[in-house]
């Protein structure tokens, strides 16, 4: 079993080799990709090279992340770029198939590889970590097929260790909760309707503003199932009338609080 320091040494060696060739990192502003950008920029300052932190401006991800992502990239010293892309232009994901994540990753990272080639970067990276291997992540297969490098996974960094490394590097997003694409709020096989996804995004934004972080609004027909940490149940119940009223204004008919609380990938069960 490798120690944290062993993993850190392996990660930094992989980053060192990549930066020499020019590296393009799929960057969301979350802790995983921020760690990669921070590590790459540390190496760039030592020995030169090229580091691009590239954000996908997509329909299925939060629009509020770009300003924070740019701030983190600038803090680290990376070149920041944005690739606008609408995943719903890909007909393979419109019905939210079980392999949606695979189809979506292939769609997005094909464009990122094109960007990397245009900017003479030989290595494209993403922030998949070792814990992602223990949950349903069909997108990992797409990354492998496209030759995308996942240093955190290869160095066996767990999510907890990634957060520790982020603190060691002084990354400001070390404690930022994980997020996921809006399609994960709907059951597999249900059409990805832009208006429905927009209402879900508005509902989650409202709940986040109330202090629920992380939060998921999963939609089952006319039922909105809310996931928050169990310790936040009392706060939710204290505000239930206001929450219910606002979510009904957004078009949700029945509002429920999931007794199991927040958990990633609950639609995969």
C-alpha cells in the first residue's frame, strides 16, 4: 500500500513529464482538476512548459462556475480557456441512456483533444480520482479510448487525499463540494428536456442560496426528491413552507425530502 507521500511523488513525476510536452487539463474549478492545475503550474514555474486549464461551458453543468474557475486558474498561473459546447447537440444522449456519461465524455473530450492539438499540447488530462473506480462511471471508458491521462487515478489518490493535497498546495477550492451534470437528476431513459433541466437548475440554485450544500433535486415524474446532508434536515424542515412554495412556483408538483440524505449517484441504484 502506497503512502500519501509516495502517491504525491508519483503524481508530480507524471505532471513533470506532461508539462514538458504541453498539457491541457479539463478544468471545472472543482478540487480534483484544481489540484492538477496547481501541480502543473508549480512544475511550469520550475522548468517551463505549457499549461492550459480549459473549462467546458456546457448546458448540463452549472453556469455559475466559470468566474470561480477562472479565478482559481489565474491564482495557479495557468492559461485559462473556455470551450462552449451543448451536449444536447449529441443525439446519443437525448434519451438519457444508461451509457449517457460515456457518450457525453466522448463528445466533450473529442473537442478538448482538438483544442490541445491546435495549441500544441501533447497531453490531455482530467481529474478522475481513484474513488471514481468504485462507483458507476462509464465515462472512464471514453477517456481511455481517447488517450486522456488521469494522474490522480493512476497515482491512486482517493478523494480525501486529493483534498489534503489541495490544502498542501494552497488551492482555495480544497473544501468545495463535488458537483455533477444535471442529467443525473433524471432517471435513465427519460428525455433530457432543456426546460425541465432549467427548472431543476433553478431549484438547486435556490436551495444552495438557503445554505444547503451539497444538494440534489432529483425529479421522478411530478415528484421532486431533495437530497441534503441528514444534519441539515432540521434546517430544511424549519423552512419547509417557503421551500415548498418556491419549488411549486418553479413547476414541481410534489416536494419530498429523501430520508437517506445526500449521496452521489443515487439514480444509479
